[in-house]
């Protein structure tokens, strides 16, 4: 039986809004690369996988960037995607022959958004090729800035949008913005710089102080109730979250006291931790989205493994983004937070049961497929936990912000 992992990497506009997601796919049990049936098998499995999973579950309403090979271009397999939902990246497969060019031309006539990895493109070997594409990708990575500038100047002669990928530093990002790139993709945008010794803004200090109160082992529910009453916005959002369909309370919860009694201290801490991180409003919202997906995925995997208490796994996933959100090293932040040792070890060293689950979630998020796996769980269970976490994050965010 073929097994499929699917994850996504955001593609941003210059203002760091999410434009779309590149879908990354791991397919096991296929013919070896280079064998006669490898290409056809890959195409078939990709079609079936995305039909089974559903693009909307992965990208919601955003554009899905999907790599397609020659089998799609030649019409051997029909495209099961509506043209408004996808951007199709044409995989380079040797020299561009007339059949390939005809296939690209047909997709262009059907008004699909076509994406070209322009590092594989040469004007001399493919005259008229670029006119069919709407987006050209430029690899930043190890390329020097002079070569990138020359490449961009060449591409600017064509009516294409430019996407910079493999952006790995602030320098890369600033350079690409100066060159006028339209879209941006890379590890730096998901994990901006963490700088030791940077002075925190007052708002972030207040959030860390709130987290310290939350995780103080001597704190009482009465103290947390008084704390919530001082923050009308957080109280309102807490009630909205608890009453969301994804929490499944049943009867509507309409008071802080009722919420506290219903949830208990551990669950209350987890929810307030989430609301605290969402209050970091001077960082891109995608960072909080990532934290929420991680938290929920950790919780779902812990539930599948029958690990208790699940709230600790949820908290570990949320707090795994704390260094990025606060722009401080994790060890410095944890030195001032009264977390239990098990949580600290999971966050710092990925050790213990919580650390093992968190490490699996991080590997899945980054497409490090060889590191994805947990004792007793099937690949389909891990993939489903990821997809359910995306859906939960969309719903909770909508409930809180509507």
C-alpha cells in the first residue's frame, strides 16, 4: 500500500501576507527513481492523494503550488484541480521538446497559473518558452548577488511575477525586496532572527509575565479569574474559543467562572497560553498560526498514543515558537518561566515523551520525512493529525477574530 505525507510551506507577499502554499509530498513504496514506471506511478499517486485529502484541507482558501511532471503535460493523466485553486510548477525533465512545449501551451490556454523554476531556463534552448508562464522562481540560496541581479534583469523583459525562494537570512530578504520581487519563500520567513540580548518591547514583556503567572505551581483558579477579569479582550476571546464547535462543550459557557470550573487548571493554562501568543501583534500572524498547528498536532498525536496529560503536549507545541515570537533564545526565556522540567527538556532538547512527539511534529512541518514517525502510529494517523490541526487552527482563528 502506498503511503503519502503532505505538508506545506508558505509563500508570502512583500507585506508578509500569505499568498499561497507550496505543497511538499513524500510518497513511499513507489518504483525506484529512474525505473521505467517511476514517473507514471508518481503522477498517479499525486492525483489520488490530493483527490483523497482535498486541497482545501491543506491550504484553505489560498493558492496551492503543486509540482507536475511530463505525464500531466502530455495528457496521460488529467489534472483534477480547478484552475483557480492551483499554481502548477513544471518540473524540469531534460531538454524541452515540442511535445512538452505543446503541453505547456495547452495549460496556458486553459488559464492555469504556470510557475517556472527560472534557474532551469535558457533563452537559447527554449525560444518563446517563458511567455506561457505567470510566475518565475529564482533560487537565492547559494547564488551570489551579482548573478541574481543579472538573472532578474533578464526576467524583467517578460511579463512574469518573480518569486524568490530559499531565503535563509534577513540579508536575503532585504536584498530581494530591493530587487522588487513579488513573492517570497524560505526558512527565514518561518523562523526570523533570534538575537541574544535584544531588549523586548513592553507588550512582549507583559505577555511573558502573564505566562509566568499561568505556570506558577502555586497559582489558584481564583487568582487566574481575577487576572482574566482585568483583561476584557482575553476574557471575551476565551469564551468564544470554548464555545466553538471544535471544543464541543454542548451548553453555552457564558461566564469566566463557568469556564474555569469546566476546563480545570491544566486546560485553562493551555488555552490562555494560546491567547497570550496570539496577542503578540508585532509579528507576522503566520508565526502564531504555526504555533497553533504545532500545539494541536502534538495534542492529537499524544491522544492517539494514549499519553497523558494531553494539555502538556499542546502547550509544548505552542511554546516551541516562543523564541521566534519573542526574538530571544529559548534557554533565556525558559530561565524565567516556571515550567515543569519535563516541558523545559522537551522544548530545549526534544527529550522525553513530549520531546519525541514535538520532534516528530517539527520534522513533519519541515518535510524531513526520514525523521517522521512515532511508536505505534501509522503514517496515515500522523498525516491526519496534521490536516486536522490546520482545520482546527482555521476555525479557532475565525471564532476569535470574527
